[in-house]
C-alpha cells in the first residue's frame, strides 16, 4: 500500500515564512517550538514524535 505525503507543503512553506518574519522582527530569538498535528486520533492516546535541529554557525 502506497503511503500518501502527510506533510502539507503549502502549510510548511507558510510556517517557514512565519519563522523568517519573526526572526527579522526579533533577531535575538534562539529557538522555535512547532506543533504539527498529523491526524486526529479516533480513540486512545496521542502518539508524539519530538525532533530537534541544531544549526551550527
């Protein structure tokens, strides 16, 4: 069975633009927290994946 893309490219681009806007407004920002809900569970508990990216300058 073929898996469909679950990450919406349009939403991801809008998120990227929002981050870039806020960094320009406040260049002292060091971290961004993002919640991206993939689907709404029908029953039971939610299953979370936590990722982090560190940018070395």
